[in-house]
C-alpha cells in the first residue's frame, strides 16, 4: 500500500517541542512517557498517516511539580483540570495534556495505568507498549480512536501480542469498556462508517484494509 | 470532499467553517481541522478548537472556541 497523507506537516513543530521536553525531563530525572497519538505514530510504518494537534504525556505525582516548572520556563501556562493538567502556549497554539499516574478517559472517567517497566524507547520518545495504547483507545472509543485502532490492526508489520493485550486489559480491569470498544469498531466497519471516515481522512478508499483489521481485532477480543 | 472536519466523539465533515463551529459547540471537546491538498492527497491542520482554554481576563480556564 502506498503511503497515505493525512495531517499537515506542522506536526513536526509539535514533535520537535516534545523531544525538547522529554530531554529536559530526563535531565531532571523525571519519569515521563509520551502517550496518545504522538506515541501511536511511533509504531506506524507511515507515521504521517496519524498525528495529533496536541501532545499527551504521563508523569508521576512526585514529578508533576518539576514538569510544570519546566513547562512554565518554556512559556506555557499550566493549569489543573482535575483528571488532567493542561499546558498551553498561545504563541504557537501548542497544547500538552498531562496525565498524573494514570490515564483517565474523560467521557467515562475510567482510569488506566501503564506499567512503567513496559515503557520503551521509540523514535527517541518514551512510549507505552502498543497493547496499552490500543486498550486505552478502545476505552475512549471515539470515532478517531477506533480509526487509530483499525489503522494499527490493518498493518501486519506492527506486532501486537494478543496475549499481552489481554493481560494489559485484565490488569486494568477494563474488560467491559474494551470489549465495548471492540464491538463498536466492528459495527463501525460493518456499517461502512469506518470506510467513509478512512476515505475522508486519507483521500482514498481502504480497500481490504478494514477487513484485515477486523479479523485481527476479533483475535484480540478472544483474549478478553 | 468536504473542507472541514470536526474531531469530537464523532468525526464529522462539513463544507463550511460556520457549520463546523456549530457542531463543535455542541460536542465538547472538539477540534476543527481544515483540509488542504498536498500532491493530490488531503492534509489536515487545526484551525480552531472548542475546549478548555486559559482566560487571561478571568484568571481561570474556561470552555470556549479558540
């Protein structure tokens, strides 16, 4: 399959900024992981298929104050939204959402914790394993999350451990929301909605990609 | 192909920015993307969002289109 275009190249500015923040956090010995779309794209064979207009990071409670100070030094306004903290820099419209200890889905307030020892280095960023990213996206289950999950599942070059996925879901006790997300993904494919969104997003029809993805999703579902 | 797409719980495409803004205001949090073409392929960039934003005058975060 040829590379698909999707988002504007301004994602480069976001990723460059994220790299600077990660490097500064390391100097301060902070335990930090990049999560969300910026993490997901490190797994894609064509990363520009998916990017984000903002960045999500995970920090520990004891590192939060130091991270906030770092961001303030870089020109951000940081404030507390309860489940998340947010850092905004108006000059370039950069937004960084900060999860503390756990990643909370704001629509359901379902928390998700990642195992820090499973955080790996990809594209110079500390990111969770792909199984954790997929489980979080299935908990959120917005249409763009489902498209992300299907994009990963359609790419056979991305190794996803069905057993690892099942273990990640079980350890977070999120079998029900993840199963619901998988069923929503299945319905969105079978109704034609995902093909429609894929075409709008990428400018070409998915071909067999969604069928392949769905077969893989059902294998993951068996592990729940 | 429509020019705008709003990413919220659902991702919905619109022909005009006014339509996209109206949808976004009913679907918090939402990000409005504008489609451009590069080498015949679509590319999307953020133009607005309906989301939390620090309001300098009030000294607190508010939900607004920004």
